C-alpha cells in the first residue's frame, strides 16, 4: 500500500513522540549529577556485561521490548515501497538509528544516577530494535493500512481496533517475558507464593482490597475479547453459555499457565474464572451492540454468533 504524505507525517510524529518517551523513561527520576566529559567517557569505556540473575531478567527484557517500537517505526518511516533494495536500506537505517539512540541514552545515564549502565542494556535494546525493524520490513503494508484507517474515518474501525487490542492483551499478559530457563528456577517458582490453585498469596499480604480490585480489572480487560470472539465467528458458530464459559476458561487457563513460567508472573486459578466471566460479558455487549452504537463490529454476514445472550 503506497503511503501518502499525510500518513508519513503522522508516522514521523508518532516516531518522534515515542523516541522522546524512551529518552525520558530512561533518564527518570531526572536527578542530574554533573561530571566532565572525560570522566564520563572514561567510565563508559569500562562498562561491563553484568550477570543480571533471575530477578534482573525482567528489567533486561523490558529494555529490549521498549525498543521494538523504535526499530519498527523508523523502518516503517523509511519503507516507501516494497522493493527489496528499499526494504534492506530501511532495515539498515533503522538499526543504525536505534543503535545510536541506545548508546547515546546509555551514555547519558551516567549523568543520571542511580540508572545502571551496562553492555546488557545496549544488547537488549539492539535486539529489540532488530525485532521491530524486521517486523516492519517483513509486513510493510499492515501498519500503514491500519494507521491510515486511524487517521481517517474508515468502515469497521472499531473491529480493527479490537483485533489489535486482542494481540496487545496477550502480549501484555506475558510481559516482561522473563521466562524460567532452568530446573532450579522452576523449583524456586514451585516453592514461591506467586502461584496457587485458587489464590496466589504473594500479592495479598493481608490486604484483600487490592487483589479484589485486580480481579475486577482482569474481568474488564477481557470483555473486548468476548466481543471479538463473537465478531470473528459471526454466521459460522453459535455459542451456548456453557461453551462460551469453556472457551473463556480455556483462554484464561492458557494465560495462567504461561504466567506460571514467568519469573515475575502471578498465576492463580481464580483468574481463570475472571477471564471466563469477561468473555461472557463481552458476548452480552455483542448481543446489544446496536444499542451501544457498535454496529461497525458486525460481520459481513450480519448474523449474530451469540444469539442466546440477553441481559438479565
């Protein structure tokens, strides 16, 4: 899909805004400690590759994830056609920009303690940028099509946004991707309080209000997935209440199992039920979408995949 000057401008604005966000987030709490250039350069030349360990893995992975949009947006900005030479140049240009940004930010962190400066961070940021740039040159049309739709007023915008939300929800559920990588770490997880067949005790700490609020938030967060489930299967699949709860529960079980294998993840059986409830509520909204002005969610067939649903 060829990009218009308006689309390129919006992508440029988005890329600049996100780059500024990365710089700001990397330097907070913005506690500037002055030092000479020679002192900073001498220190920077001796930064080391640290053993981050299990607890530090989340921060390391988060640094990489933070730079995925950087590589993606810069490569997208330079990808004006699908010619092989253009894609290669966009990929290389994106990596050069991202690596320069990563090194500059890491060097600047020397002036903003207690930020940690290490080779680990630069490596993670470069890997994240590479992943983002690869996605941009591998599928160059999808983001531009979606972005053009956002900046205009095309049909089925809400449905597209919900599909994007579904992908984002799964990605966020597994963040920061600090997966267990050894049998010893698995044993540590089994002995921890960060999981439970019904309730994980670690987040409770004698205060029941916060865990209840999180469960409520989990239910709300899954509601759009119930909408998109009905939208995608409209005209092809009829969902009974039992089957819908099974589908929602199965989805929740997969997420909770995956979170069990994340060092910082909290996994509990009760969250399976909250996700099943969220899917069910999403189906209720689908059934009454016209009343809620969500008619653009309707599929081309116009049939409801959840005809049994009604408000009580």
